[in-house]
C-alpha cells in the first residue's frame, strides 16, 4: 500500500501564512510531493464506504448468508419464492388450457364443416332429379304427375 492510498479521518491542518497588518508579504505554501499526499474524508463517509466494501466482499465470499441481519429476512424470501413458484405454475397451466381450447375450437370448426358438406350431399341425393336418375339406373321407369296437388282433409 503506497502513501497515496492512505485514508485518514482526521482533518489536515495547514500552516498557511496569513498576512498581518505589519507584513505585506505572504509566505508561499509548500507543495507536497505526490507520495506524501494524504486524502482526508469525514468519518461518516469513511464508515459508509467501509460498510459498502464489506457488504460487496460478503456477497462474493458467501458470508452474506450467515449474516444475522440478512437471516431475519429468510422467511420473507421463502414466501416470495413460493409465490413466484405459484405464479409460474399458474402461467403454464393457463397456457396449457389456452392451447387445449384452441385445439378443441379447431376440432369444432372441422366438425361443423363436415356437417355442412354432409347436409349438402344429402340434399343433392334427395332431389327429384337425383331420385329419377337413381331409379333409371335400376331400370325402373317413373312418370311424373302433372296434376295440381290436392289436399284431402279429414272430417
């Protein structure tokens, strides 16, 4: 450790020559050499800096786990971890249900299309011309009735 890295919490006293009424000249202040520079800072700032450095060191070494201040919050950390797990499970469950709903919606759409096509085929097969054609293929001759339809009422 060099002298330039030295941190002192005391104040640096300077011996500045102050001009007096009798003396019109001032003595120049001597410039310190680079290896004699002393860095001063207030004690409060020094304690905060040391605490920060110790906390960062404890993070890297793992000592933060056994720190009594941190160990008081383990219950809260466990609760937060549990809530995060529940959140993840809920998210994946809702995603699975959405995929299932999309799959079922697609199956319903295909079933409706198939029902419409089947209904069209049934209607085409039961028309008058389709019946006449089917009977002609079998060799049965059919003649159409051209008289108007009369409705017989029961009394």
